[in-house]
């Protein structure tokens, strides 16, 4: 007997654009039903400045998604990102009192203890991700079921964000009369949609470059090693052009999109770009090579921080499967090539995978986050229907 279709909705509320993806979960398969994209309002430099304006944006995006899909939307999984996202280690020690085999419930309880680690003030616990377990002080292993021991220790990665900003985002969504199923770290949602389990096994990273925030996450198999908010975003590339070439922000953004590149030598560099006359200013010419050198310097700085994050927070993980780029900032020509040159590993743009009828025009890295959030919603519903509810690993591994 066929199962009843379930509606799964993901909402990526960015500071530049808000994107909604609507999927149907039918007999274990995900089918695309509709999507919407609207320009975000109520944000300033990646932070909510006008909660009512954000709520209006959410309302408009949901309305357009309902029209596109022909379905009524009452809830969604919402993404959370930005420079305020941080991660820390959690450790949970479970003393059995006597020697006995480890049961699945013991693993869950040990992880719960790890999640009780003290957080800094004004931090909200976004995700708890088990990494491995130590049994009676021996070498850590991933899933020590049925092993006899007296002492079980869980190690988990705790992803946190600003409590104040998280509450403002949730309040804005509720103000738009939409229920939040769960909030999920955006880079994790993007990786859920674009990175396969076998790629995680080889060691892989995902870099989500948004308009006003950038996030980085590292995977070693099922283990999430780090989740980091970074201080460089797409906005910095635009402002560099504006400041160094005396351009307005809008003009710098337009030049970045039309003529920009993150690496010299990939495009025709030695051409002059003629800028039309503006009120009170004569027409002038800008050398494209100058623009590319400015963008290349900022891209090099970004990937230097990425490499530092791998060494400091990801146990110097070897990225045999490389790095996956997503977000609006990844659309800049040459970003993939610059990543390969700077990091010495393969690089590619993220695209949503595993969704039936996904439209070709949305097959790009801009839609990876909202697609992953919708996929997470579907997986969350599937696991809730199973005895014992959702488990920590299955929600984020696509297995």
C-alpha cells in the first residue's frame, strides 16, 4: 500500500534573497513541487534590523511558493547561518556501575550528557552531532553497540548561534503565520543536499558564501569535525571594488557580476570597461585587470582562512573529496579554480541531488540550501514515523 504523500518545505532566509523549496515525499522518494525567490527586506549587514519587514518577506515568499506548487504551506524547516555560528566540543560520561553490553539507548543518553556542556552567555544550541565514543578509555569508535563495558564516553560537536538573533528570526517567521519545524545550520543543509555519503567518507568540506555571511563545515565520514562562521562574505568583494575604484555599491556589484573573476588568467584581462557618465561625473574607463586583482586578493584571503580552519578545527583533515562551494558568492567566475589553487584539493560548485523533477533552471548552488532544508524536513518526518523517533546520525547522512 502506497504511503500518504508528505509535504516538506525548506526556507533559506538570506539577507539578500529568501528562497523556498517545496517537495513531496512519496513512497520514499522526493519530488519537486515548487519554489519561490524574493528579495529580502529588513536586514542590515547580515543582521535583522526590521523584524516586521522580514516577516513580510517570509509571507511573500510562502505565498509565491504556494502558488507555484498548488499546495498550502503551514510549516517549514528554516536555515540559520552567519558569522555568529560557532562550534565547540561536548563530552558526556556515562558510568554504568557494572559491566554490561552497550545498548542503543545508552549511546543516546551519553550524547545527551555531552549536549549539557556549558555554553557561553547568549548562545543557542542549534545542533548536537555525535562524533565518536570511548569505551572504558580505549581508542574512540563510531557505534559501539553490544560491547561490554563499565564506562561509556560520548564526544559530540555542539553547533551554536546567537540566542538573540535566533529568537528574532523565529519571531519573524511566526509573525508571518508559519510554524517552524526546526532550525538547521545552513551549511549543513547545503551539504545534506549536495554531498553523498561516499564523498563524506573520503574527507570533504563545504563552504557557503552568502551575501553577508560565510560558513564552513568539515566531514570525515559520518563525523562532523567542525562548523565555523567566517568574517568574509560576498559583500566584502563588492565593497573592495567600490572603495578602491571609487564606485557606488550598486555599480561595484554590477561590475563584479559582469566582469569579475577571482583568478587572473582565466578570462580576457587586458580590456577597458567604459563606464557611462553619471550626474556630475564624466564617463571613464576601468581596466578589467585591476578589478580582477582586487577580487583575487580577497578570494585568496578567504581561502587562507578556510585552510586555517581545516588545520585548527578539523584535525588537519585531508580533503580527498575536496571542497564544495555554494551560495551567491560562489557564483563569481574563478572561485572554483581559486579554491583548487589555494587549498591544493579538488573543488566544485554544489547542486541539489536526489530530487525527482528538479528543474534545470534551479540546478545551481544558489538553491542548495533551501533544497537541503526541505530534504531535512522530509527526513525528519520519516524518522518520526519510525519506532524510537529520529536518531542523530540518520538525519544528516542521507542513508
